[in-house]
């Protein structure tokens, strides 16, 4: 490992400050990703109303970002290996900042969705470089300290972002309504860009012999776009030929992705991993759990704002118990529970999630849109605990049978799957909600919860196929 200085010199003290600065920069980049992945959960109804975007815009705001991020995340890591992490970091944060400005000033839904796709694409170039830069530049002790800070910082971002977004929208700063939630990225992005240009190591030309499977990434992009467009278009404007053909195209290209995965010299996922039952079962459970959980959180926000007529600020506060439960459970899982319980913790998390969803279903069935935020709070906290236990545990346990040389590919695959599952879940669960909303929003919420309960229950038997334990240290 290449470190920034030899110990015992004045240079060491300077390099120590430099390492902390690099860590701050990487944390800033990851926080930007968390912020933009969650901020539209609260803002979507307001944005759609002011831009006259309707249901279609609500359904696309989150998935557009997550789709681009998920499809390109592995590719972004490979490009960093090939052309240098510093170069890709600078390109990623510059593009992300510019895309955020376009999003903040967008006058219509089309440009806003295009900007969200651009944010996700440049974010996929940006995020993988941070870990690679730290792995090269930090010694073992500094890496341990760095990883210890990621959880709290990203947890604070995930908790604080929806709350802050709700307050910003309700405050209507300078008459800009929702726009500051994107425009704030300009300031953060410029700070990050200046820091990156000054402090990131320059001796990074990359490995031009590294192979990037652009064809595989392209086929995956068409697959996901076809499926999501068909799902959203069909549920919004009716199941005409266009959405049906779009879904068929997505399925056909998925077959092409599978073929490419088997025949490419350097596929996106190592072939040995796809033959690993523990890994593939974990991938499936991750896909279902993240899709159901992310979609449910998004729909709960819609239900509070559109069904209970709660303001954006009060919605963010109403969902705070869920977020706190998620963060607390995530820390508990990674703090030792996952090492002791392994796949049993995944089962426990999904079961707790089911209990919380059933609790909310009972409340909505009894009170409809008259249910109060105080009544929902404990049930939402339980859902958060269940999601936190499972989300934090599934990727870790799934790597229990992976070989050391497969760890990087496996970890990158799970990061991509989580983003793609979030995109699918947000679009699919929101589509179910709006499809059922013709009979009232209380009915829509009940139908959505029943679907989430059913899908999550079906994933429980697959947990038994995952590795018993997480990888040993």
C-alpha cells in the first residue's frame, strides 16, 4: 500500500492532516449521494404540483437518479482503475455539480428528469473513486478510523436530509420553493471540486490495460430503462402498446445481459460469484428487500402529504421515527449482531419489518386518512428497525462464502443492485399506490402494504440459502 509519508518526520504530521482532508472530501462526496438519493422522497409532491408533472414526474424523480447510479456504478469503478481515480473524481464531482444546477433551475419535468439522470451518472463516476483513493493513500490505522466515521456521517445525512428538505420547502426561501434542495449542491460541489484539485494525489495515471465492459453496462441500461419506462408509462397512462413493448424490450435485453455475463472475457460480475449459491440468494433477497423497503418509504411520504394533507415539513418529521429506527438498527447490526447471528439477523430484520407493515395496515384499515402521525410513529419506528437490520446485514452475510479475490466484485455488485432495486421499488410500489388510488388513498395505502407484505414474505425462504455467517475478519 502506498502511504502519504514515512512515519517519524515532519512530513508525517503534514500528511496526517492531508489524509484527514482527503477523508473529509470522500465523506462529502458520499453524503452528496445520500442526500440526492433521499431528498425527493419528501419533495416529489411539491415538485410535481409546481411543474405540472403529475404522477409520472413523482414516479420518475427518484428512479431516474437511482437507475443511472446503479447501472454505471461498477463501470465507474473500472474507469477509475483504467484512467486514474483522481481524474474520475474530478470529472464526477464537476458533472454532479453542473447537473444539480440544471435540476435546481429546471423549468419543466423533462429537463428535471434528464438532470436527475445526469446526477446519477456522474455520481456513479464519483463515488467508487473515494474508497480506491483511500485504499492507496492511507495506512491500516487511518483506514480503520475512516471506516469508523462513514457510518455516523452517512447516517446523519440520511436522517437530516428529509427533515431539512421538509423545512426548506415549507420556508419557501426567496420564493424558490423546492429548488434550494438541488441548488445547495452547487456550493457543496464547488467546495469539493476545489479540495479535490488541491489535495488528491497526482501520481495516479491508472492502468490502461484494465478492461471495461461497456457493452455489458449498455445492455443493462437498456434493460432497466425498458422495464421502468414500461411500468411507469403503463400504470400512468394505461397499458397501451408502448408500455407493453417497452417491457418486452427490457426482458429481451435482460436475456442479452445474461448472455454477455456468460461470454464476456471480463464480465460485470465474476462468473464464479454467479455459481455461488450464497451470493446469488443474497443478491435476490437484497433485490426484493431493498425494492420493497425503498418503495414503501416513498409511498408513506406520498400518503402523508396527499392522504393526510400534511405539509412537507410535518411529513419529514412524521417519518423521522422510521429513519431513526433504520439508523439505530443499522448501527446495532454492524456493531456486532451480524457477526454473531449471521443470516438469522436477516430473517429477524425482515420479520420485524413485516410486523411494522402489518401494524400500519391495521391503523389505516381502522382510521383511513384520519390516522394521526402520533398513532403511526411507533409502527413506523418498527418498520425502520426491520429495514435497518436487513439492509445492513444482507450484503455482509452474502459475502460469507466469497473468496478474497471475489470480494471487490461482490461488493460492487451489491452496491449496484441496491441502487437498481431502489429504482425498481420506488417506481413499482408508487405505481401500485396510484393505480389503487382511484378508490381512495386509504385503499391505495392498504393495497400497497398488502403487496409489500406478500413480496417480503416470499423472500423469507430464500434467506435459508444464504451463508450462515458473515465473512470472518
